[in-house]
C-alpha cells in the first residue's frame, strides 16, 4: 500500500473516531457489573447497557390514562441511555422496549397468562407513585417501540415509538472516499477509494 494512502486511511479513521467510539461496545464481551449475565442478550432493539457507559438520561412518565409522556424517543445508534420510568398513577405500569411485532406478541401472551412473570433488562415494572429505570445500549438502528404490557394497557394504547438513527453511508476526507455500512449493528468500512480530481 502506498505510504500516502496509508496516511489518508489513518486520517479517515480519525474522522470516523466518533463512530467507532460509539460502536466499539458491540465488540466487547459484555459482562455488566450488577446485572444478570444470563439476561444480557443481543436483541434487535439493542442490548442491556452498562451504568458507567450512560451518555444520556431520559425521563418517561406513565399515568393511568394509559399514555406515556413523551411517547416518542429519538436515539443515535451507539448511545447508551438511562430511561427513568416514572409512574405517577395509582396502577402498576411497566415499560418494555421491543420491536412492534415482539411487543404485540408479548402483549398477547400477557392477556392469555396474566400472572406470567416476565423480567429482563429491557423492561421496568413500576408500582404506583414509584420510579424505575432501564439502562439500554441502542446498538442497532431502526424503528422500535415501547409499551406497557399489563393486560389491557397495551390494548388501550399504552405504547410509544423509538427511532434509532444510523450514521450515513458515504463520507469523504480529502482525496479519499469511503463507504460505511451497518452489518448486524456493527459499523464496518466497506470500501475506500482515492478520488481523482
Ligand atoms: Cu400500564
């Protein structure tokens, strides 16, 4: 490889620093302190986050009118977010993150088996007047959702949406153009070429 191109690749990598920093978590062997390792599983909508990696805290309020406030979240791929889930109602509520389809299926199960115990790092059950939290690492881009799956609540419209946006594909740096793609949630440089002026 010509020396000048090597230099340019290093420059390109430096420019990508923000992205690689965001995505580096994908490659770690995950063993978060204080969480049940058995529950740490990559889902389409992300993976359990580590408290020390939290970049942003968002508060979502749940009320007995079967609504979340806010009901839409915007997240950047690679972000670890702490969701503070505040129940200001008199009923038990919960916030479960998932794909729209996974939540619909889960809600169906909850209707059939109302006493079914469910628990994992992507959900928080919150008693009346209490606050719970979820630390979640959104390492996959896409349109996801959250919902309260207490029987009847999902059906009454207690749902919200999450958009996890990915960085864009083509980037240039001086004489180098490179294309990056998301592959199974990881940020991969697919091709690098010299631009001829
Ligand atoms: Cu609810």
